[in-house]
C-alpha cells in the first residue's frame, strides 16, 4: 500500500472577495504555481481545485476561485481555513519539517548540535541549533535522513552564543 505524500501548509484563506465565490488567499510559500489553474489544494481533508487566481500584492495575497465555490456564502464557509498541498518532488529542495530535529555535523564529522528551528533571514535562512549556533543554509552540503553536513568558514562556531548553564551556588539564602 502506497503512503500518501506529506502535505505542507502553503497558505490561508481570508475573506470572500465579491459575490461570485472568490476568496483572498494569503500564500505562505514562494511557490506561486500552487495557485495555477487546475492545482489541487486541501483545506483539512477537503480538496479544493483552483479554477482561477490572480496576484493582488507583493505580500503574497491572491484572489482565488475554487471549483464548486460559486457564491459569497460558500466562500464565507472557507474563511480562515489553512491550505495544504502535496510536497513537490524536488531533490534540491530543503524542507523545514525535514531539517528540524536533524543533527548537524561538519564535513570532518564534528557534531555541532541539533536543529531546533529554521529562521527566516533575507540573505539566507538560518539553522538555529540547540547550542545557540546559527548556520546559514548556504553552508549546507547535504541533508539526508536526519543528518545535515555543513561546510562553514573557520571560526563560525567559535562566534556562536552558548546556551546559559544554570549556576549552582554552594549556599542558599
């Protein structure tokens, strides 16, 4: 039996737009093809097929019409629902859900910590490690099955903040 591909959150439905069933969609992915005519999205387990869409602004808002949603009342029923899509098969793509929890090692095998989060940054997104270190994604050489290999400039981990360790006082007041 084939398992279904993982679904990723790609946006959220906002308010209805007009009377013909269109809605405002706030896209949270840079993959705008998720809203191409014929694309299939999911609101929970409900499939929604894009009939038409058009961008509204640079903040990722689009006006979208879904098949089977023909009036304002039907569109209102979609308000605030999160939109999901099947993961795209792209060998060069790194997914946050695959990175969080992975162990990070330098090319020489030195363990540097585990990924706690991926932090957005204009120059390059950053891996936030449990040690407090920040590693730009541009230094990731490979990411396979819970292990991330990085090739960072000399001294990068020396500059990283260390998590504070609690001080134990020999005397209690």
